[in-house]
C-alpha cells in the first residue's frame, strides 16, 4: 500500500513539474521570441495579438469613412478677372504681367443637401468680383450660382445646380455637443489648394477655444467661441472641409490653423453650422449685421491704470464714410460705454455689443476725449462685405 501511494504521489509530482516547465517555457518563448502559445487559451488585454487587431480596426475605420464621405466633399475654385500688373525688376526695369483669368483651387466644402447646398468658410468665398465653382470627387465641375454668408460666423452656404451633373450625395451631420477631448477625428479637404481629397487623422486636442477671425474693422471682426482644437493636419486649402468622427458624421468645419505652430488646427462645431443652415432655409438668407466702422484696441484695467485713462475701446482708426465718422468719432477717442453699458475686455468688448445690434439701431456712445466725457448718437448701418 505504501509503495502504491508513493507511486501515485510521484506520478502527480511529475505531471505538475511538466506543467510548470511548459508554462515557464511558454512565457520565456513569448518574451524572447514573440511566440504566443497561451494567448488563444488565455487572451491578455495588453497582448500583441490584440494590439495588432486594434491597429487593423483603426485603419479600417479611416478607410471606411474616407470612402463614405469623400463623394460629399468638394474643392472650391476661384477665378478672378484678368488684369495687367506693372512690376519692377532691378535687372530688367519695368515689365507688365497678366494676373488672374485662370481658375485656382482655394478651399474645400461639403454637400449638405441633394438639391445643391454646400457648406464652406466665409473667407473662402469672400472676394468680390470673382466667380466660383466646385469640383466633386469624380472631377465634375459645377458653377456656383448663389453665395450666402453668415455675418455672425465664418460660414457660407453656396448653391449649385444639381441638374448639370449626376446625383449629389449629402454628408451626414453629427452632434458636436457631446464631443470629448481625445476623441478620434478625420479631416478631408484640398490641402495647400493643390492636393484634392487629402485625408488626415488626429484627435480633439481641446474644446471651447476662442479665436479671432476676419478684419480688424468693427463690424467684420469675428470673435469665434466654443471652437474645436485638433491635431489632425489642417493646411491652407482645408478650410471649409469637414471634420469627421469615426462614424463618418460631420462634427466640425475646418476653419484655420495656428500660425507659427505645428499640429494646431481649429474647426467650427457643426451645431453652430446647423443653426445657420436652419436660419438660411427658413428665411432664404441670413440676418443682416450692424456696422459701426472703427478699428480699435480694448484697454485692460492694468493698461488703463498705467496710462491714467478709463477702460474701454481705444480707437486706432475711423473708417471713412462710416457711421462712426458721420457721428463724430475720432482717432484716439476711448469709447467707454454703449447705451450706458461699460466696455471692458472681460465682457466681450465692442465687437460683442455691436454684434447684438441691428442695422438702423441708434446707439449712444460715451467718449473719453481730452480728459472729458462727451456723448454721441450713432445710427448703425448694414455691414457690406
């Protein structure tokens, strides 16, 4: 009996030793040679097998989104009239060159309805006297018949005639209210105005950013808030193109890149664009924007104290024939109040207050000039781009 019991113990001990050696050998082979004999039986969350599968899945997402949305993305092209330009060369004297007359790709856009409505940036289609056209993924060209610019945002809605080509495919609009930092995004556009349908990827780097866009003249300066920051490559020419989520939904409109920085781009949230689109469809256009006509700089409290002047908007220049000039506003004036409301850099300044007014509104300005406060009445006009 003792011999039989000893024999059983020896057999089980041998089995355990073999199992331990197998497990240890498998672990050593896994670490040294990359073999994964146990992964299929005991999958690990951080296994190389799963990392490979994750990479393949991410590639598939980008490919699927690009194939799904690219037919809805367009290139915006501009053509300016031919004109002679006189140029001077230190080696050849004066010479005349012809500029314009040839179409040039300048931006991007995306189709939002099959009847020919396209979203792009306002600054992409801002040049007066120029003609525009859009080119789709299949290289079909459409002449732009109508341009409507949103005065409150860097958004423009352009119209083309869909009957001149094949059916247009509208992009699906997502929801930008639920975006999170770190979320994967994809951008499509005409990079550098040369490489059509360029696809780049990245993440949302920040939310709620504020940037300044437009002209320095009041009535054209745009303080854009709640902007999306991304590290997906946004190059000149990408402006107006879509920023997409992994489902291929548009969650932003690419608007700008930070000058002098790398991998810092910005996009307007799609919910802002949807509001503009709703307003356009309901009224056939956008609300008119009020115009004052001054170039200014907001004085912070610290700057005002150091210079012994009140806080407000320091007038750098008055636009000729503007409402401000007609009312008697002068260079070096400080606008301290509008309709009794104090102007400070913390409450949005002059641009924010004027943006809430309408053309034809009469506003009261408190002006600090030569150490005295005077009051002026200004009738705001309609801003003309």
